[in-house]
C-alpha cells in the first residue's frame, strides 16, 4: 500500500480514537450529573422533610395517653364481663338469686371467685391505685372492698336493712337498664348503698376520662359517659326515691 494512504489511515484512526475518548468522558459526566441530581436533597426539601417528621412525631406522642386510656377501658370491660358470667353462674346455682347485701357473711368477692376462676386478678385493674394489685391487700377479705368494683346493694328493695333479701334475675323487669356493678372510688365499700347518701363518693363515674364502665343485669358491660349516667340505673323499681 502506498505510504500516503498508510499515513492517512493512521491519522484517521487517531482522530476517531480521540473522538471516542471525548464521547466517553461526556457520557460519564452526564451520568454523574444525573446521579447527583436524583440522589441529593435541596435545603428546602430537607426542611420540609424535617417539618413533616416533627408533625408526625407530635401526633404519635399526643395519641399515646388516649391509647393507654382505651386499653385500660377495654381491660375493665373484659373484667366486668367475666364477673357478669360469674354472677350468672352463682344465680344458676342459687335459684336465680344474686349475691345479697350481707354484713356478717362472705361478701360477693369470695362468693364469686369459684365462678370467675381461681385467679383474683379479674377483680382489679393495674392502674387502680386503690385496689389490691397496687396495695397488696387481700382481695377476698370481708372487712374492706379491695377490688376495683362495687356491687348493687339493691336498697330500693329493702336489702339495706334486711340482708336476707336477695334479688332474683327473673324479677328484674328492665335488665338492660339495671346496673349490677361499676367502678368504685377506693372507699372500701362493697355495695352501692343509696340509703347512706354517699353514692357520689363511693362511685367513680369518670374512671376512664369522661366516663366509666358498667355491668348490667343482662350480662352486658359497656362504657357510659358521665353525662349519660343516671343514679336510677341502679334501681330495681325505677320510681323509687333516691336519698340525697
């Protein structure tokens, strides 16, 4: 091959090689630019992200007390339902009669224990500072109510002065509107006794924020707000007078 053509080929090859190098460098620079643009944050984006995270954290922190209160309320409803099953079991074994308001004999915590199970924890709530779970007192004593709950004393039937009176489930005309048990305030009373006139101190109508849980004679347990609560829900005879 003539030398002129040989030299021309070498120059062309060198030129093409140079072009290839420039092209690769340009592609690499473009790739780095795209990678930096897609993976980086601007200052505004960073500030927005921090603000959103702060708002979310604040919402979570604000919700924690409500979540704990809801968990306590749910645990209380579960306890009351279990006690309600115990009351029905006791009644089935005693001619449909509920535990009476007694002074000298075993009170309802002892009477119901065989029906609610051998673990007395159903009688207490962990956050109740007055009950046996926190104080260590005997939950089954007859001297003082160390449970978290108080039983209907059925004062309007005369049970306050005659402990031989026992209420029969079949005589309750409005079981869905008759409270059997509720949360007590730590006074140590076993029964909700209107005849003593201290019903406003023995009951805890705001055990869970703006309301409390109640067990009704039909076996249901539910939350009632303080504004929906009525003392007459404890009465067998809804027309009976309540001492003030």
